[in-house]
């Protein structure tokens, strides 16, 4: 039975559908069999991004009405990558949510990973996906409006007993100041960073043309690696490794003074000390330590234990 992963955000338009398609493609290229589910019932976008807009004859709702169609509604996108479209006319409020859960669980038996692209908001759609998925990617942009909404979805995860989630920062402008990453994580109350994805105008073009997964910009593609690892191993990368990789792939070295400062770097090495209990205390430029966070308790942001 494949793992079912929900991509959620609270706020709309932050990149859930785009990331679902690109992450699915990245996983399939590593040889995993992947099913992408459009969970945005009543609207539906994933078909456009996948370039299959004109080919959707049946959707998940048809399979809920007629069980025998369960396997026929799934479309092949490319080798190892499959797609279950949502209905455009039926909303989550109007359909059998238990039946949908059964359908996806049934299909998951034939895949390594099932990625569910969620609707924005915290309505029935999100509730249903909370009941369906075991792991979540919280997609946000480095903007306070988006972060506050994402924080609410993290609360939602907790209310449903889910602890296995990572935050993905999307559409990061490398030529602009952004809030300190650790301040954002603090506001989110999140432990793990899944990845940081650069803003790239070519994403918009690829989306428009339905050619995104064939023509993914290289810096964006490279930043999918930490997410692929999180999905396949359950371990998130260290956030410093993610920052370094981001800076490498977006080639912002010339702008270090702007970008690095905003991303919270450890201070000079001589103020990094090893404590007697072997825990490394690293002070960040926003002047609190990872170790203090570890000590400060159950909701600690900087747990390094593996969530399984
Ligand atoms: N990293 C990026 N760089 C540039 N544009 C992006 C990036 N990620 C997403 N976009 C663009 O932002 C727009 C919204 O993306 P997308 O549809 O994936 O968001 P969403 O969270 O699924 O929205 P909704 O909540 O409405 O379903 C799209 O036009 C997409 O091309
Ligand atoms: Mg969407």
C-alpha cells in the first residue's frame, strides 16, 4: 500500500497544484510509481498543469457512483506517473467522502506514493484529506498572510493527530528581502522544512502551456530533492543544508549580503560551542539557539528525532 501524502496550505494560490505535479514527476523519475489525485473538487486545476485538460472524460466522482470504473478513471501521464482527476461540478460538500477515501485507499495499493492536491481553505475538503493522508506538505510563500494560514493548517493536522509534516516555502524571490526563515518557522510552529523553491517565471509559462513537467526549470527541479528525500525516507534535511543548496542552485552568491542575512545564518564559528552533554548550541543571527529550543519542550521546533 502506497503512502498517501496531502499537499495543503490554507491560503489559495501558493503553489500546491504546481508542486504536486512537479514532485510527482520527480518521484516517478526515481522509479517510484506515483498517483496524483486532484483533491480540488468543484474547481480542478491539476489536469491543466499536466497538459491533460482535453483528455479528461471521467473523473473520481464517476468511480464513486460506479465502483467498476475505479481503475478506468485513472489516466497515465508518463512512465510511472498517473492521475486521478477531480470533478468540476461536484464539490466536497456534495459527494460521498467516505467513498472517496475508500477509492483512494484501493488505488494506493498499486502505487508507491499517492500525492493529493488539496483545495485552499479549511473546509470539508481539508477535513476529508486529513482522514485520508498520513503525511503532509504544508505549502506556504514567505509572506505573513500565507504563513498565518499555513499555521492554521498545521493546527488542523495536530487536531487530527498528525505529526508527520514539513513546511515547503515556495516562490522565493532571490532579489528581494524576505522574513527570516526561523521567524517564519516560529510563527508556523513547525519542526521541519521540506524545501525552499525559487520563484521562476518559467513555472508560469510551463503551467500555461501544460508543459510544466517536461520543462521544469533546473533550479526549481534541483530544490525538489529534499522533498523527495522527505517523502521516501521520512527524514527532513537540515534547514542549513537546504539554505546552502538553495543558494547554490539559484546562484545568488553575488548577493550573499542580502539573501544570506535574511535566511538566518549561524554567527561566526568562534561563538558556536559544544556543550558538555554533546548537544551543539548554534546561535543564529536572530539570536536564539537551537539548543534552547530543544530544551524548551514538547512543541520544540528543532526536534531531530525521526517521525515515523
Ligand atoms: N515557484 C513558482 N514560481 C513562479 N510561479 C509559480 C511558482 N509556484 C507556483 N507558481 C504559479 O502560481 C500560480 C498558482 O499556483 P498553483 O495553482 O499551483 O497554486 P495553488 O496553491 O494550487 O492554488 P489554489 O489554492 O487556487 O488551488 C500558478 O500560476 C503557478 O504557475
Ligand atoms: Mg490548486
